[in-house]
């Protein structure tokens, strides 16, 4: 019983960390993965590096993004940060 009482602050701290840090991060990661899986040709996107463009073609692991001047760049799907609504 004394051991449980002495460990309770550590257990409480773990529970607080889980609900304040770990769980929200897992939700964000899940949302980003879903967004990257739902990419479609014609979507306006922003990459992690800040490049803005339109999805020209999609492969299993790569995305070809067309810039405003017509140039096309190939990125990994994981490099897409967000889909921008026009």
C-alpha cells in the first residue's frame, strides 16, 4: 500500500503527459496521414518547405507538383504539409 502511495505522483504525471502531449500529437499525425492519403490531382498544396503549387500527378509515394510558371517538381507524399482551399 505504501508503495502505491509513493508511486502515485509518478503515475499521475504520466497520465497528465499522456492527455496533454502524447494523445494530441497522435491525433495530429493521424489527420496529416489521412490528408496525404486523400490527395488528388488538381489540389492546391503547400509543402513542408513552403513551396506552393498544384498537384499534377500522384504516385504511391511521390507527388508531382506544378508551380505557377509551369515547372514541375517531384516530392515525397510526406513532404505535403497542407491542402489549401482556393
